């Protein structure tokens, strides 16, 4: 049986942590940031975790993560 392919888009967006969870970035961080408060932008810099309902889907896209 051949190796499974990793979804490259998912590999660029998610990292697996030591506890088995998936880390990802926040949305709404790319442009039109002038209207956003500094506090909100600073909060979006912090790491974000994938919810457990979606973690299985991410895990399937990254079989070797």
C-alpha cells in the first residue's frame, strides 16, 4: 500500500502539540486592521487551538503529524 499524502494546505496551517491537540492561527488577522482595537489585535496574536469537534478532520488531512 502506498504512503498517504498529507494535505499541504493543512500542513501549513496547523501544528500538532505534544498533548496531541492542533494549534492554529486566528482568523481576521490579515488586513483592514486599522478599525480594530490594539487589545483585540494583540489577542489574535496568541495561539489558537482547533476545537475537538474539528480535530478529527484535521488529523485525517495530516496522517503523519
